C-alpha cells in the first residue's frame, strides 16, 4: 500500500511545475491576442490599400458582383457535386493502385527486376508529365482508339487522376515502407510469418502511420486538381463557371467556384494540420521551445 501511495505521489506536479504551466498558459494567451491584433491591423491596411486603387470599382464589378454570384450559384454548386463524385472514386482508385505500385517497388530479388523496372518507369513517367497533358491523352486519345464503349468525360478524367496521383502516392507509401526498421521484418519472419503476412500485419500499419500527413496533403492537392476535368468538357464547377462567365461577361462565377473549392478542401487542410501537430507532440514530447 505504501509503495502504491509513493507511486501516486510521484505523479503529482510540484508547485514550481504548476507555476510554469500557469506561466505558459498566460504566455499562450498573450501570443494569441497579439497575433489576432496584428492580423486584424494587417488586413485593414490591405483592404484600405486595395479599395483606394484606381481600378477597384471596375474589379469589384467584374469579380465580386454579388447578384451575379447568387444567380450562378445553383449551376456552379451542381457542377461541384460532379467534382466531389470524381474525387471520391479517384481517391479509392489511387489508394489501391499506389499501394500495389509501392509493393512492387519494394520487392527483393533479381527475379522481380522486371516488375520493379516497370513500376519505376511508370512512376517516373507520370510524376514528370503534367496532369493536364495526361487528361488530354486519356480523355481524347483512348476513346479515339475505338476499342472501348462510349463513356462520359468525367470517367476518363477520373482515370487520368488515378494514373497521375498513383505515381506520387506510391512514392509516399514506398518511403513509409522503407522507413520501417529491417528488424521488424526479421522479427516477423523469425516468428513464422510469411512475406505477405509480414507486410500486411507488421510493415504496412507502421508505414501508413509514418506517412499519413503526406497522404493527407496529396488528397488536398487532388481536391484542387479535380477541377481540371473541365478541359475534357465535363460540366463541373469550373466548366459551369466558365459557361456563366460567357453568358454574363463577368468573372464572378470563377471566384465563386474557387471559394467553393476552398470550402471543400478546408476541413481536410485543418485536419492535416491538427494531425501533423499531434504527431509532432507525441514524437518530441514537449521538446519544442
């Protein structure tokens, strides 16, 4: 009993430690107040500068017209729903294909050299080629072969996104796999696990935890790039904004589409920042000064 009491007493913070924590809280509150005040002052100065420029009235009418935004909103939001559907299926396809590529590139032994070379060539090709060119090649080139049934343009846009982003994400997975210490694999094989069981139960869970922030950032980037499917003629948010702009001779629909994409990406951006900070705190355990 006495040892249990001593163990519990050891976890009670001292008065000095409590004072330090109170000081840190006060300092954090002061820092937040100063940051808020400086940001507010900076925003006011920028606003005053912009509204006093000679061309502000024309720019406001052409890019920030509330009446035009309200009129274009139903069609732009309908196009955004297409972007969300494409993003959903593209994310699933990228996840599956990129993991397969990463596993191929981590295979050992000379017998697997052709697979490793194929996976390496694929990632080099699609990491170096701009997404918009892949969209043109896939969206217009593959249907031109005449060997596939007629498919909507958003289908080919989804395929192009999967092909391009799988090359990037597979390298993220591969980096996570190689970051797992070799002793983990050796221990698993010593326990009788096969190569597949070792990758599935030991290596991949650790690898995914290591690269989760990078994967979340790639997903944010894909949320933005999904708007490029408009070059294939799909009536997404960007294409709908283009149609509205052509009808009204006003660029406000483009601004509206951009704001909707920001709102779509904002939750994931904040979640990425929160998760990254959480991992940093757990790894460094308060070592940040």
